[in-house]
C-alpha cells in the first residue's frame, strides 16, 4: 500500500500535466532499498510477445493491466491509468494479476466481461475491505472508478487495519528520509523533547479535489496545470503530512483524511527554516539545477508527444475511384457462376442489356415496380445513374425452371449509389406484405404476393411468390459497393437466397476492382 501511495502521487502529477502513462505495471515501478518508489517508462516500448506491449487500433500497453475501453473504440481517459494501478494493487496483495489466461484473446475477454476478482478470496489474510477498493478501481465503466489515483491509494490505506496503517506510514516516512539529500535536523519543542522537523508522517488533513476533466480525443488531456516549481519551500510549523511525490513530475503532496474522500487540494504554505532542514543555501546558486529541471520537462513533453504519435489513429485510406461504366460488364457473373448458385448446369445468358427496361406494365401499386422488377426506367429516372450492364440467363425452352436477371448500374459517386439503395429499401418496405396485380402490354394479368424485406442497406432482399404458378417464386436482391448498385432477380421453384448470393458475388468483384 505504501508503494501504491507513492505511484498514485506520481500518476496524479502526470495527469495534472495532461499526460497519461498508458503502461502502469510492476516492471515500470522501481523501488529503492529504502522503499522509495519511482514510476518510470513514460514512453511506450515496442512489441515483444503477444502478451506484452502491442497495438490494437489505438490501444498500446500491456494487456494484463489494460482497461476495457483500451480494447474498444471508446474514448480513453486518464482513468485507464487508475484501472491499471488497481490491477497492480491486486497483484501486490495476492501475488498474481487479476486475470490470467493462456491466450491474448481470452485475456481481452476477461477485462471486458469477466467479474472483477476479490483479493480476499485469492489469498487468505487479505482484508475483505480491499475487495471493494479493487472492484471500484477496476470498474468496467471509467466513470465508476475513483476520480484520481490518489483516491484509490487513500481507499487502500483505509482498508488496512490500524497497525498496518501505521506501518505503511512508517515505510513512506522512512523512504522519504533515506532518499532526501540531507538528514533532517533535530529541534526541541516546548517540553524539551527532540523532534525531526519535516520528516514525521502524521495523519494528513483531507482536502477534496475535483477529478481532471475528460481529455479531447487525439490531443493531450486538458488537465489543470500542475503546481509550478519555484523557490524551495520552507519547513512547516507542523509535521509535513506526506512524503515527496514519486515519479517524473513534481506536484503538491496529497492530503489524506481518515474517513474517505479525495486527496489533493492546494499545496500547504510553509514558513520557517529551509525545507527539510537542509543547510542554508550558498550565496551563489548554481544554474545547473534549473537547466536540469527544464531538461526534465522537455523530456516529459517529448515523451507525451511520442505517445500521441504512436497511438493516434491511422489516417483513413482514401476512397476508391468510381468504377467507370465501361467496366460494368466485367462485374457480372459468368454462366458457371450463375449455374452454381441456381443449382443448374444448362443456364445460358441472352443478349447483353445496356439500357433500362421501358416495357409498358401497369401495377395496382405503382410504387412497387422496383420491388418486383430489375432495371426499370421509371425507377432509375432522375437518379443520375451513368450506365448499366445486364444479362438474363435461363435454361433452353420456355419452362423457366431457373431464371436470373442480373444488372450492374453505375452512379457518379458512392454517395449517390448508397442514396439510391436507401430510397429503394424504403419503397420495398412499403410494399411488404402486399399482393400486387401486374398487367403487361398484352393485357396478361399476374398476381404477386410480396414478403417482408430482408436485411438493410447496403444490401436488401425480398421473396415474391406468383399466384397460380405451382410455387414459382423470385427473390429480389439489391446491394451497393463503391459507386455500383447490383440489381438482381432470381426465380425458380426452390428459391431461398439465390438472389442475395448473386448480389454478393457482384459486390465482391466491385471491391476487387
């Protein structure tokens, strides 16, 4: 818990500077012999194995400690670091990470869906109070987690028994004293007893703090500015409430109050002798500390920029060029492809179709013309289409056991082609469930029963049955890819999804152009 407390302080400082670490894990926490903890590696290393650093979309990190939103397209905020710190706390308490799996996919699924493990059940002797601490820190939804890493550390400290709380405070104080450049001087209080100024760790007072605001995607998060550096603070009149921060960014010491709440708030004001009771400064100070501090800030800023460059989404590929009308014929299925889908071996195509059908037909529901037939001139009129290529294939004779009308129609742009399919889908839905009477130019009457529309743009289908035709039926199908609309009618006595399959084959050719 003492180590988690120090790392939480480093994370809060980084978050205040607008930097997310993205790879909080045990190997990135260095602990000195005196238990002083450093959070290192603010730059993401290259991938090594399937369970180490990797990239999935914009997610970069170590899968054992990565928050659920890192594996999806959800916005990633500083609370992903809090999730990782909770995973580290679990491992520190139990000796193992929260989720263990033999494959990366199983590990990802565990972070997304599996229940949050309880440390007290994983290892006897761990107080049950830690179950709630880890559960909140590893909440699947970022907004359900602690508002800051300091809040997580505070909750972990409170989960300890009173003796263990004192022990954790002693560890932090000892690490502070051993890491400082000079030993604290002794002073005498009113009772004549000796004390160590600015080194004893008491129970700090709680000061509430608001969580950093959510970051804007693609840029460093707009967290509040970290407390500025400046003249060395003077020794406090009362003992300093917490050790100096661990990690690369200096910040105000977190405040801790027994009973819950957030950490942080404005840094305390100090008066009295020089901070940490170090000897008085020499008359002439060296400029090197200032240079070193500036260099550290530059390195940290460069690391944040490097992380952003590594994790920003790859630019979307440019849209494909529109397919010219002269290429439409190459998109149609040949006889072997049609026969294979229709379950025949003797279907052959007729003459190529290079213009829309202007045949005179009368429908009881005129708006259903496109739902019944392909390549109809009234349906495509005014849409701006630039070309058509079609073929009608059937078996010899006039029994039409199998019959297919396939057409590829070009539009000036992909947007216009998609808009046509969307409009067609709306019209087909208005015809679903109807029985439509069709009268051709020879006054022959047909009645068609239209089923429901299957699917939705970019691909739609509809099954249609002709009354009094011994079960002869057709499947209308339409789909779009790039600037090409595939318009198909597949008919026969055993129709299921043959029309849809023809559309799929045509669209696959469009994608390969």
